[in-house]
């Protein structure tokens, strides 16, 4: 009897755990979405689902706050960070995978060791570096500039992304490149015409990680950006709940809902490459 019931109980337990995990994951999303349509300015008042729906929070958000400026700054920051990181890590990962040169092993070890230290440890050094860059560039790159943030985020993502790209290129057969060399192709032609078109999955993974990281970060932009016109979405949204005696959680929820749309678009557009890029990148290292 137990032998017959055991598979059914295991299936029931497995589905129960999955549904519980799904409920825990979806609950904050449903709560914030419902709060964005509430009349009250609190996340904790009333029922989970509001009795009367209103769009006033969205109307006030778009009409009375610089939400579009925050969104524009955030998209510029994330897009250019992704492009810079893709260029740097794609070429570096390919070079580490295919070429043998002096200091290669030591550089790879140094790159991976950099991931052991949390970014918060370098906050003071980053701040002083940006001050120096502001003086040298006449304010074009440095404090209170999106270009300074782009350089910091792109440089910080290079170690991890380079290792992922290297692992993916390691899994590609060398015979493809050797055939191109026999036909007279240079290293650059082989990379751009043979290898690069095959790197779509890992490039999608790198793009997702490098787009999401600065989009959701609050600490670094809050330190670097001092002018309200340069605020990113995460920093700007804090103004809704920063006042001790006056908070506006409903507008905060509305901004969170609208702000999640670009992340959803990017992830849904590239998610089909995510598993392939991560698994192939883990084959060799």
C-alpha cells in the first residue's frame, strides 16, 4: 500500500513546495500592483485588493514628478553600460580563451579575485576617483554625471562577464577558426565573421546582467549623483518615502510598476538565450 502511495505523495509534496514558492514570489508583486491603484497613501492600510480602483496615483506621478527624466537617465545609464561592457568583455573573453600570452594565467586569477570584494568596499575610492576625473575632464566625466556612472558600472562588470564569455568561447570548436585561418583570414576577421555570430546566447546573458544591475542599484547613484536632474529611477523614487512625516507609498508603488516595464521587456526578449548561454559558459573554465 505504501509503495503505491509513495509516488503520489512525493508528487503532491513537490507541487506543494512549488506552489508555496510561487505564492511567496508573487505576493510582493501583487501587493505593490494593488497599492498603486489605492486611494490611501499606505501599503498596509485596508485590504490587499482595493475596493475602489483609481488612476490618480499614475496621473500625479506622470504630471507632478520628473518620472520621465528619471526613466530617461536610467535607460541611458543601463544602455551605455551594457554596450561598453559587451565590447570589453567580448574581446577580452575571446582573447583569454584563444590566445596564449605572458601573464595570461595571473591576469585571469586577478580578474576572478576581484569578484571576492563587495563593491561597497570601494565606495570611497570610487568617489575620490570621480572627483579626480571631474577635474581632468572639466566636468564631462566624474561626479554628478551619467558618464562617470557608466564607466564605474561597466568596469565593475568586466571581471565576471569576461569569465562567462571565456567559458562560452572555450566550448566552441577551434576547427571553425582553423579553417578560416587556412583560407587566409586574420584573427580579427575570424573573430568578427566566425566566432562572434555564434556568441549570441552568452552576449544575451551579459546584456541582461549589465542592464539589470545599474537599473536596480540605489547605493552608488545616491553617492555619485548630487543634482536632481541627473537622478536615476531608484534614487528619484526615494523622494516619495524619504520624509519622516509625509510618505506617499501609492505613488511609490505606481512608479515601481511603471519602472518594471523596461526590465520585463529586456528579460522577455532575451530569456530564450539565458539557459543556453549560462550552461555552455559553464562547460569549461
